[in-house]
């Protein structure tokens, strides 16, 4: 089981927004979908494009490099050329702090 690491405050990621953070030696993108936070490695499963720089609308993130799309609530790919499900991380709010769980991969 991984460690929980503080990456910011609850107000840092508004509803319908995304934010990239560095945690545990990697880049993680946090999405706020209707007030619920979801965290994934910040790369597309096609060829590694930065998801935090893509578009994020209506619960879908689109990679700016080749247009692969993923559902934010579960990381599932919904259009090619996605190479599979996004690698997720636990995310929780403790008081006003946002924490990400990073494992021993």
C-alpha cells in the first residue's frame, strides 16, 4: 500500500478543471468532476502525451497530441488511439488538504 502525500489545497482545482502536480517523482493530473477529485498519471496511454495540457469537457479528457479520449470518472478509454485505461491514484481530502496515494510500483 502506498503513501499519502499532500499535493495542495481543496481550492486549487475548481469544478470542471484539471491541475498537474509532481508527487513521488512523477507527474499526476487531478481532475475535479462535479466536486469529486480523480487522479491519474499525467500521460496518455497512446504515446505519452500530457493529459493536463489536453482539453477537459463534460467529463472527458482529450489528449492534445493525437485526440485519444478518456472518461475522467474511471480512466476508461472511449476513443482511439488510446492504448488502454489510465493509471489511477487514490485521492482524498483531509481537512482542506488534497492528498494523493503513490504506491511502490
